[in-house]
C-alpha cells in the first residue's frame, strides 16, 4: 500500500536527514522536496530518483495527493510555512522550536485543532529509546518520587549567528524535562553570557521549577572543551543517568539514596546515605529520527495525539521565552504562561 503521501520543505542541514528518514519511514511515500537552493534539489533528485523537487511551496500544496508536510527550514520561517500548510488542509511536522514566539505557537495549535489536523514538533529526544526507557522507569515508580533532574548539552561548535545557545540547544532538554515530569514548568531563572558575538549568548544556565517542588537544571553551550549530552534524574529511592555520547550503557540506574539515620524516624533527626548496585539496562539501537517520522505518519493515519504535539511544542516555546526574558533580567525568575497542559 502507498501509505501517506508526504513532502519535505527544506533540504539543507538537518533537512537532509528529514528527507532521508521520511523517505524510509513505513507507510510514508515521499512525493516532493522543496528548497530554494537548486544545487540541493539536484542532490535530492540524484539520491531519490522517484521524488519530485521544486522551489515552489505553492506547487507542493497544489498537489492534492500530498497529505502531510515536514518543515525543516530555519526557525524564523516555521510559523509562516506551517500556517500555510495547515490552511491548505495538510498535517504538519515542524522542526524545533515550533515557532519563535508563544503567540505564533498558540495560533498554530488553534488552527490545527479547529481543522482536525495533526500538528507535531520535532523534539527528537522524545523518540530516543533511552529517553523512552527513562520515562518508563519513572512512571513505574522505580526511582520513587522524582526530586529533580539536570541536563548538560555542551560542545565546541556549531556557533550560530542567528540564535543564541539557549534557543538553539535548550529546546531539546526542556522538551525532555516536560516529558519526564509530565507537566509544564512554572518559572525559569536563567543566566547567560556572550563571548564570541555581541548579544548572542554562547552559554546559558537555567533552573526550571515544576509543580510538586520539582526542579530541572540545564547547562547549554557551544563554547566548551567537552562534548556532553547527559541527563541525571534523582529520586527518593534510586537515581538514573543517561549519557547519549556513550557507545554502550547509555542508561545507568543507581541504587543510591538518602535515608533517615538508623534508629530515627525522619530526616529531621539526621541523614544517612545508602549505596547499592548499579544496573545498566539494554537499550535498543534504533534511530530516533526514523522513529519520530514513523510516529508522525501513524498519528496522521489514526488521528492519535503525537507525543510531541503542538501543545507540547507551545510549552517549550513558552519556557524558552521565559528563559530569554530571565537572561535579559540578570537571572530573575520569570513565570511561564500555561494553559494547564504540557
């Protein structure tokens, strides 16, 4: 069966990967790739001979066979192109961030919902097998009550000149925190510094407060000697780490915690630490992007709400906006707007 006929807008950078994954995804028939760069379109035509290429997005939307569109262009154009596709009755997958303002993200969510269309955001890590396993471990209660998590996403490069490290990198970890906690943050306190270009922060540190006194601490930078992509989750019973740069043992679960001192009933009488075994569950080697694209197609076929739907993408944009405002305010906490849904 031909499945869902799809199109990709944007064949540069990450867009190349989206083209490849959507072409390979089950139940997806990639029909069009759209880009303004003729050379990139030529590369697509040679690599995928059965796929049509064009510089005109209007030509893509004029094809009644196209049911779903993936948008993988620069972030300032996300809102315009996503709105155009939704208005044309197409289901839409947008790379992160959904938009650059919460107002625009709200408008896209409302438009998709009013027309019964799927709107999904490319928060890639939510489809990573290790993040899926982490979520399952939390939900089954193996860690106990989750107190806090911290993330690190640092490297030397790629240095951007149109967005700062907060907007470029933190969207990944904010999406993971919202997913693992099952809630949107209440406030953000963030600081950052621009060393390479004026007014474009190369590094940022942020603390996000969540309902239930939970905390997420984020460190993002493209000016760092290490390449690290990690998540640590601390619970009342056990602790978990996820290291995405590790070749194996990406997840480790530590039977470590703090308990009242022997003979005492509460922490008020003293604290002792307990350290037990370390377990590293087997994580399947599956490509997150391919799984993300297949999830999108399944949601289009069945009407199922995507794991990273428009509302989840809106929550991330709201947190990014609040963090940016906090950076401008010298780290003062900024409340995050909420509609009650992650």
